C-alpha cells in the first residue's frame, strides 16, 4: 500500500459516495419510484424496450455498488479475487515493455504480469480501467495522479457539489477543456465529477457490467448520451455505454437532494424552488418509501448514508491502493 493517507482517505469517501449513488440509481430503475427518476431514465435510455433495459441497468448498478462498497474493519486478507478491484494512484507498476511485432510501443503491468491491450495516457484522461486476460486476477482501476491530486486539493468542488455557479471555474481550474472528453460539456457533466468518474470506471469492470465507451469520445457527456439513448440493436446502445450509467447515478443523487436535470444538460439545484419529487422528501418520509417489499429501492441504511459523509474509518474489503 503506497498511497498516502490523504489519497486513501479521499478515495474511501469517493467510493463510499459512488456506492450510494449506484444504490440511488437502482431505485430509479424501478418504474414509478419517482417522477423525476422516470424522466431521467427516458432521457438516457429512451422509451422503447425499457423493461429489459431497466433490468440490465439495475443489475449493473448492483455490481457497481458491491464493487465500491466499503466495510468496517480490516480486509479479510485472503488475497485478490476476480470480483475485487485494485485501485492505483500512481503509475509505478507500469513499465515500457518489449515493442510489438509492428514496432509499436507496449506497456507492461508488473502487478498482473501482462501487456496492456491499449495504450493508456493520463495526459488526456481522468482515470482508466484494466481488465486482465487472466480471469482470476482482479480488475484494476487507475486514477490519474494529476486528477486525484487536484481533486484532493479542491475537495469541496467535487464532493456532493450541486451549485451550477462554480462549474465554469472548475472547467478553467482543471483545464478540462484540453480533454476531448469535455469539449461539448454541459453543466450536469461536472456534477459530482470525481464520484461520477469512479462509477464510470467501475462500470467497465466485470462486476459492473463490462461497459465500453461507445464510439470512443462520442460516448461521453450528456449531449452524446442523449443522442445514444434511442439506439437499439447491435453494440452501440445506451446500456453498453459507461458514461450513460455514470450520469444516471450522479443525477439520481441530484434528484435525491431535491434537484433535477433539464433536457439540455442544465440542472436545478436543491433549494432553487424545484419540486422535490419522491426522492427528495425529508429523511423520515423517505424511509417510509425506502424499503418496498419486492423492490431493491433505497434501503433504510442507504437513505441515511446518503445524508452523511462516509467516515474516514471505513475500509475496503479486498481492495488495495498503491
């Protein structure tokens, strides 16, 4: 474990938040759970074949929540398993390997002892996920050091952030305009940015549904996800797209706090007079609706956790930082 205390504590909070967002998203896969939830599902997944899509998204969100869920106490110590996720804060394990037959550069991952299938470059990325050839090895999530360092420094800009007014300064400070990912950003794309990126990456894992970035950069951002929402058939469909499910969870968090996204990617933040809908009811009332007998909706525990800052004392089961 080579990650420093600040990195570990920050990531612990971020993954705990990602787990909560996934659970809130699960509730919004249930038709009728909330009006805003139904509208959000339509925005990102369209209006056709929705029963099948809801089942698929719910299942993937369960996997994401499980992969991100912290537990009390020490790891069990049985070693990594394929259902777990290694989280890296540095590139120390990645080495320049023997060139491929065509002379192209290859990267060797010393942790899984494999050459990476793709070239990963943190100069133009926030994070990336590696699925090893060996199915008994855990998946790896690489948080790009520059993004993690800035996120820790500017924690208030990333965690549970619902104020549209600060988004312009975040774009400038993060220099996100240098990344093709954010060329066509909308305000909601930067909502809970770090936590959303963690959900995005966890959705790439085997447990999280093995999503892809449909069309490369064309699968990123609210505008592109809205365009993708009506696609049916083949591989380039919304249920296969990582940013679609990531946006679904982050906006589910917004709905839970009393806000809502608009069709153009702007959003109404809590306290702006927006109709709070089902998910934004006060804690006591929300708990009454949180445990339907036959639904996987927000549990009483999740409803309470959604209103608390996850403790720094929480530890990840079977998860390593380096």
